[in-house]
């Protein structure tokens, strides 16, 4: 909303922005396909789904890369990494505008989990993403790709026993009604890509392109991060108030998980560009 207000106000009406939230005009895949063919101008997608169109987006499927949220921001705001990912997007007909984060993807289940052994045989819903599935397979779980809009019913019916999503989605989708434990593994940062049609972007007059760049970087990121930071403080209380036990893994426990999934790092490095891998690893502490 802040981007809409800024663009329409600063451009004197030359920009008209229509917002379609909550997948009103299709799934992430459908929206990206529409964006590439020019029938949609701008979209947002998580890294897990964006990797279907831009392989380099898989860089954010590297498990246990970050220890805290500040480290996520050190990576996603890095100019060299954004430039490298933008080059990959442009090759696919898109312009990468910015990256934002919504803390970590966390595990929820109906059993306590502290070690990789606790994951053995666990039927967990995942995105249709080979690296995320590989991660859970290496931990001994049984990853089951499932559409997000089918997840609540699958948990309710016992088709899957666990899932991983950021706190925001765990609460907004009321998964706490079907899960007993929320385990803070910090295994993946939940990174969003914001991108637009490249041909449309390049056709903008210089003054409007400069305005658009500022709106979709500085204005968008500032507004989104403020909302996410404030909102997630309240959401953890909602989880606890609904009887879900929050488990904080120790550094030693997280290290045991990370050790099990090191092959994923090598497999991701093998399929993405050297420029993206180098820029990403340079941001890690």
C-alpha cells in the first residue's frame, strides 16, 4: 500500500497501481507466467517458488546458513548479491526490484523434536522444491509436496504430520489448531522476491523509472520490514495462548541438524551461477 500511495502521489497520477492480494489472480507460478508474458506488471514470490523460473533463486534454499534475522538482512540487502540475482532474472524476462524477509521458516509438528533422530519417519508437507525436499529427507523425514491451500485440511486429516512455514503463516492460517509444537529450527530464511516485467520496466521514461526504483526498494522494504517486525511479536503470543508449546533449539542442537544436511550446500552450488554463489557466501559470517 505504501508503494501505491507513493507512486500515485509523486507521479501526479501518471502511475496507477492496482493491488490483488492473497493470490486473487492466481498461484505464484501463474502470476509469474503472466508477468513474463506481459499481462501482469509486478509480483512477489518466495524463493522456493521463484526457483522454478530462476534457478539462482535456489541460493536461499541453503539450509542453516544464518543464525539470526540480522544475518538474513546482511545477505538480502547486499548490493552485489542483488545485482547477481537481477542478472539472472533479466535473462528470464524479469527485473528484480528488491528482496525482503519474514524471519525464518520454522517446523511445527505433533511431537517434540530436538534432534535429527526425532525427525525419522515424520511425514512433513513441503513446497514442491527439490532442495527443501532433499533437506528433510537427509534428516530422516518423509517430505510430501502439497499445495499451500490444501495444507490445513491435510494436517486436520492426518495426511501430513508436520509442516514448515514462517510464524506469520502459522498464525494467519491457524495451523496452531492442528499442531502441538512449534520448533524454532531457524533452518531457512523466508525470503521474498519482488520483481516486474523487464520490457515494461525498460520502457519507462527515465523520471518514472527513477521513481519506481525508489518506491520498490526504499519505500517497499522499509514499510514491509516495519510491518513484519511489529506483527511477529504479537503472533508468537497467539501461538502460546492457543496451547502450542514453543521449542527453542540450542546452538548445539541446530549444529547437529546442519551437519546432516551439508550435501545440500554442495548440490545447490553445482546448479547456480558462480556470481550468485560467490556474492552470497561473501555475506555469511
